[in-house]
């Protein structure tokens, strides 16, 4: 299940730097979560860091992107491989 940020967001800027997958970015009016990058912090933390730090509790599960823990883990692995492939090799 990817997460989403509702229109209750106050644009406090605390969630974006907490996301280990760079899934959070500023949208037109408030922050948004890219469901293709959100793993709910699976592979990084026990709980979603954006939810933990959000002062207005505006980050629920996105009902349009319901995913199992296994699917979230597979997404984490894919993102991790992509990140490694994008880094220049040190020779």
C-alpha cells in the first residue's frame, strides 16, 4: 500500500527529507507521494517515517494503491537496484 498526502497538508516540509525512496515531492498545492516509489519504508524502517513525523496526521494509506508487504519489499529491491546502477562505479 503506497501512502498519500491529503489536502490537510500544511506544507511544513518535514516529510520530504525523511523519505528514503525520494517518493515525496512538492506538488502544485501541497506535498505528494509517488506511489511507484513509496514502499511505506519497507526495507528501511519498521514504520513509515513520513507518518511518524507528520504534525497534522495527513498521510493515510492510498486506497488506489493497495499492496502487500511482499509487493512493497519487491519495490524496495527494485529501487535499490536502480539506485546502485545509477551510481558511478569507483575503479
